[in-house]
C-alpha cells in the first residue's frame, strides 16, 4: 500500500514511523521544514493528568506505552524523553476537593494517581500554604522537534521518504477513490491512502481532499527563562488548567503551568484564545503568565525571561482529535485536531492510523476501538462535530 502523509510535525512523523514499521510504502509531504508548525511551539507534554475518562484518555494511555517503546528503541536522549511525572496543585480547599474527585475518576480508568498533602515534599521551591494536590507518575516530557525528527529518521531507515518544501494542491482519483496527491508544483505522488496530519491547517487540507473537518487555531504563549540549576522536578500546574483545556470560550484564558527542562531553562504557560492566525505578541498575556508562575514558584521573581514564543493549537470544537478513515472520500484518513495534546497523543494516533489502514490491530491499537474519534461525527453537520 502506498501512503502519502500530509504534515511532518509530530503527528505526521508518528504516522510515518508506524506505517513504515508495518511495511507500508510511505511518503511524507510538508510545505515547511520538519516540525516547524505547532510541534515547534509546544512544551513537549505527555500527559494523562489532564484528561477525563473517555476516548482521548484511552488514546493517551496507549500513547504513553508507545512513548516508552520509542525511547527504548531510539534512545531517550535522542529526544530528551523524561518520565518525570506531573504534580497538579490546588490553590484552595474547594479546588482540592474537585481535584480529588477528578483524580478518582481517572484512577477508575487505570491512571496512576497519588494524593499529596504536602506538595513541598515533591517540589521544595513551591509556594508555601497550598492545601494539596495530586501526583501523576506517568506524565512525561520530550523535546518535540527532536522527537519528530527522530521518528522520521527511523521511518526513513524503514524505507519512508520525506519531501519538505512541497505543498499539497489537490488529489487525483477515479471511481470516487483517491489514487494520488498533486503538489503545488504539479508533481503527482501515487497513493492508495492519504493521511491528513496537517495540524492547525487540517481543516483546509481536509477541504482540499473533499473531506472537510472543522479544525480551528487556538493561540497560546509560552515563556522561557534563562538556564538555571535544577529547581523544578515535575511538570507542575494549577488545577484550573484542566477546565481551561476543556473550555470552548473564544476569549483569553490562562492557567499556571511550570516545568524545567534538561537544558536548564524553565517553560511557563499556558494561555488559550481564539484569534484566528493572528501572530501578534501580547505583552499583557506575557505579564499575566509570569505573575501566575511567580505566585506558584516565588524564586522566579529573581529569574530573567529570555524570550516568549507563541503558536497555534489545532482545536476541534468537541475537544477530541479526529483520527481515522473518512467515509466521504475512500482513501482519506484524518489525524488532526489534537489541540495542545498532539505531542502526547502522537504515537497512539500513528499506531491507530496504521491499524486502520491494515485493517487489523497494530502495536496495541485496535481499529475496532476508539470509535469516538472517527470522522463520522462530522457527517451530518458540514464538517462540524455533532
């Protein structure tokens, strides 16, 4: 089977890695460099801690196992894989009760959780007086661009081809089924299957493929500090982060997310707002994120920020990614709409897409499972989830 994957970010790379590992003939096509879109603008989160029980959490659990496999095969240092765990903290007793209830639902879905009374024992530099939190030992982190590049290199070793600087213009087909992809330069690549892994541009690419899905950009900012000695042990975030991730509001929402990296820099987030593809810097958002981080970790008041960057999460209105074959156009599969969870969900997405193309289970992914992520939920609504 000849497969063309549209997008060389982390999701496209994971699709290529698994499809090539399964012996499929894979070509990856992207108009930009590897990992240059949303992948390059993320923190590299691999999280179970922020997901309610349901289809996204099931995909996250599969992905977490596959990240371990990738680290074993490629070497954890190749993409700075750190199984450091996450710590979610409450700012008030009522918030702690809600967090404990959320963690109980996750534990019932086989997520490992540990209630924490003394958060300072987990994070010695955290603000005093916090009522408690929940430790999630399965949370992890990678350097996302390195991860995408590593997966693509492994796919190339298995026979895949990567063509950057080439944009998709249209598809070719016969009898209602796709037979190839035509690039903007007029090159036709033969294809039995085309995977839409175009990130925030997944909606536009879906329209070009004749299979529209509503994928919208949701802008976010991340702050970067100067390099420091190790000060923060886990990914640490406030309990309201979960609610902000699940919100459909268009306006600005912020919650405190702080984590260290192997390079010594500290990453600070997270903001969300729907402003189209407006890339303007917003100093007020930067100031707000910095203030929240300083309240959670007071030592940051004496630390310099060296930069702030922003990017766009591929947001789907029902907050679920779109993963699977599109019945409207045989041969088209979608792998997009992961919003801020694309890094963590990428391996499971790649394995599931591969299983769907093979018509059988692959690396723990069963095409008969994860039906809540299928594009069929768009069928009667013109590309908008039911």
